[in-house]
C-alpha cells in the first residue's frame, strides 16, 4: 500500500473524514486534488435528481486530478467518505512542482488522459440520463395503457 511518504507529499495537509462526510461537492471550486491515505472515497454525480456512483478511490489512489491540471473547471462530481478516511490535500502549487519535472510529452499525455476520463464520465452521465428518461416513458405508457383498458372495461359495462 502506498503512503504519502512514498510520493513525497509531506507538505500536504492531511484531513480526516468520518463515514458519510463530503470531501467536495459537484460544482464547487476545484483547486486541489487528493491522495487517499486510508479508507474509501465514493465518487458520485447528480443525474435527473438522482445520485449515480461513477466509481471509488481506495487507499493509495489519487482523485480529482483535473483540479490541478490548470483546466479551471468546477468539480464535475461529488466525493464522499464511504468509510472513515484520511486524505492528503495536494494543491496546485505542490502538483505543479512535480508536474514541471516531467518531460513535455508526459505532461501532455497526463492532461489528455485526464480529459478523456472526464469525457468518458460525461458519456456515462448521458447514458444514465437516457436510461432514466426511458424508465419514465415506460412508466407513463403503462399508466396510459391501464387508463385506456379501464376506459374500455367501463364502456363495455355500460
């Protein structure tokens, strides 16, 4: 298992979260990423007033990498502690220090992979929205069918 000392993250602030606590909310300012020292973080997104789970981060994982790659976009997901956790906050300055030591092609590759991951997450969200709309349409069609059958039965009785 990796620890913050393995990645030279000693300058990062460690935050303890209890199960159920929110690390960050979808739509909030994104200016730091996180290293999960202990526990499990659940990543979710709101879709049609429902929360869908996009994934999990476990001890030794990094989450919210887009926040420090200079994209300047608000957070696209919510992260909450699925178990009691400890996470290390890695701000843009700390990340830039390491990022600048990489060859240009590696920096570009990391940024492109992060963008692709975001695009994939957005596709999952679109699929979930479509699925919810289809479920709603099926429910409405069933209600209409029931109403029509009751009307036919009522008409036959009279």
